[in-house]
C-alpha cells in the first residue's frame, strides 16, 4: 500500500500544508498537540475536504481538487479509531462488532473469530460498553473497524485517554495488529515512546507542515529534530536478539551490533528479535574502559556528532559498531572529556534503565507462536 498526501487547507487561522508519501507498515504522524496531525487523517478519511490537493491510496484517488474528485467517507473503505472508543452503549460487544462487519464488501470474508482472537476480546462479547475498561473499549473499537475490511486503518491517539496501566494493556494488541492483520495503519501520536515501539515510518508534523519523513530509527537519531520530537524523551532504537537467560541473577542477555546487553529477566524465548529503546538521559560516556562499575552494559563506540547546545545540555550521537546511541551530557562534560567527532568512547547504560517499557517486538512481520512471544 502506498499512501500519497499533498494537501493545503485553511482551518480558521491555521494553515495546513502537508506533503508526504509512505508505503506499508505502521506509519506514525508524530507532533505536538495542535500541529495538524488529526486534520491530516481527517482529510484522508474524508471528514475534511481540502481547499487544494490530492490524496491517493495505491491507484485509488480519494481526493483530487483539480479534477473535482471527492469520494465520500462511507465509500473509501477506511477504518477510523478515535481517542475514545465511541461504541454504541445500548449494544453488546458482539453487536458493536457486527455493526463494523455490515460495512465490509460483500465479497470479503467476515473473519469475525480471527479478529476476536487477535484482540483478545472473546470473553467480552456479551458485555455492554459501560462494563468495559478503557483499554477493552479501544480493543473493541479496533475490532469493529477491522471487520469493515478497510484498505487502510486510521488511529487518532487511541491511547491518549488511557492511564499508564491501560496503555500497557493495549500496546501488545496494537503490535499484534501491526504484525498480523496485514492492514496498513496511520497512527497519530505525540508520544515518542509509543512511536518508537510501534512505527516503521514516521511523518513528523509541525505547525501544519511535514518537517521530516523516514524510518523511525532514522528520525529518532537526528539531533536537529529533537526540538520537534521532544528532547525530554530523546533516545535511540537498537535491534537485538535474545541470546540467553541468566537464571542465577535474573537477567536476559540480548545481542546487537554494538555488543551484549543485559536486562532484567524477560519471559521470551531464545532467538526472538526485539527493538530496544535506549533513552539519551540513561546513557553515560567514559573515555577509557571502566572497571568496578555497577552498570552492566558497557559498549565501545565513537562520537559521530555533537548537537547544538540547549542551555547547559547537549546531545551526543555515538556509533557503536553500526548501532546508534544518543547521550545527553552537559557542555561542561563535553569540554572536560574533550569530546569531538571521531573520539573513541564507551557508552554506559544501567540494566535497570532498560525495563519492559523500553522493548517491543520486531517491526518486520512475525507469525504464530513468535507473535505471542514478542509481547513483552
């Protein structure tokens, strides 16, 4: 699936001028509140008819103002999951799901049972929405959208109204949806943590414009984009494989290009591929190999770039045998250590900084038993 958006529109005093093209996978529209993310997906959905522009999904033209083409929302075969589930309160979960199936093309199979299993909502079918948690409501809303057999699924900050416990509950299901449902997803969020865990591609939106488009790791590793992505949650992504479990000390060892990582014990099989998010604030730098240190992750590398100062703080990008790490240091530390591009260093990361919230399953497709194993 190729989604191409080229639109300009004025919403009151807010100018929207967005252009990007993305392929399959989960595409995240990332940006601060009010940046124009929801307006973009509302245009894709047909809820906004832009002043000028064109939107296509593969060879299907949804909007082309020059040719006066505007396919109405109900004919676009696009599923939409809002911040709140928006379920019908007088219907059971089963009936809400069947409402979604009513919109599916006649030739499409219903796949009701597989959708219920995918989202883990079999035990909820006889309940009404008033008896569901926030996370359960969102899973049902996703199921209703999937049963309409959409060619594209739009998700507008589906976790925004949930507390941390409910977010942790639903994130593995969104990962499973990404990897097994084979429905392209456009996911709106202002959360770096969510995007780092879920997205294969990021479209960075700022003040109604697209500031950058690219693979998630590439966008997260760009020091010049930190003012837009958010310095507080800045960090890097590392692809790693589970190598062994240390039962004596309750640790799991992962292997990446940078070397061996030790984390608190994970309940996942040997050989599973994981995406590890390493926050810049959790990375220390040493000029020489340290000893007698509590931090278990000591990875050699070189300074590849030093960002512009933000007050006393500077972000430093490291190349660790092909893996990128970001460290947040003071200007004083950089000067004291004499850091410059090319300087050999050691990155130090405490194991306890790499908890389950820092991990996700692979962005490439997984199947069967591996899918359940990757819910960490």
